């Protein structure tokens, strides 16, 4: 692979990102059914209604929103979501496009919040993915208020659902 290709992949850039741990293949195999969820491990998996899953991922569409071209407003909305949901903010990065639009991510200890906006049509595509005790559904009202709309559409995904069950975890 040429150095130009490595640059395109982001390898060697001073981004603050950490190289993926490639040693996992050398580690002792982990039995997901019995090892991941033992009671001595703080796994942050969610247990609800007999199901065990990694986290709740909300696909949130803000429709007829206002201020979706304002980076500072989006960063404030991220911070407000983090606070309201009981999550832990690690880092926010946003990018303003020309002539319009913003993309951004809030990296959380519990996962992330991300967005890409099309302010010319009042649309913002948000992802809110959280594990552990965080409450991602609280972000819906925060985003509606932040962008001045009542038209917020949500789809929920339970990430990792079905990979581990409570019986096997016991």
C-alpha cells in the first residue's frame, strides 16, 4: 500500500484517534455466552424484558427544523442531549460545509451522537447510540426544542440484540 493510500485511510495523521488494537486475535478466545456478561464484569449491556443488548440506537429525523446550519447551536444541542440523557461527553467535533450544512459527532463514554444537516430543507439526520444507564430517548425532546420543530421522527434499534441472552449470561 502506498503512503498516499495510507494518508487517505487517515493512518499517520495527527487526529487524536488511537490505532485499533490488532492483538485481539492473539488473546484467549472469549466465550460471549458465558464470559461477556458475568456478574463481576461491568459490561454496560442493557437488560430489559428478558433481553440483553449492547445499547439503544435511535435514528432521529428532525423535519422542518430551524438553525440546522449553526455549528454552535448543534454543539449546544449535543451537550444538552448528553446532560439530559445522563451520558458522559468525551469529545465534540463538527464541520460546517459551504454553502450550507453541518456534520458532527459527540463521542461519549456510552457511544455517540452524530448528525448531518440539510438546512435548505430544514432536515437533520441524527443518530443517538447509548449503552449502559444512559437514557437516549430523552434526546428526542431536546432536539425538537433545540431546532424549533414538533416533527421529529424516530426509529429504535437494539444493537447486539439476540447475540447474548440472560440465561447464558447467568
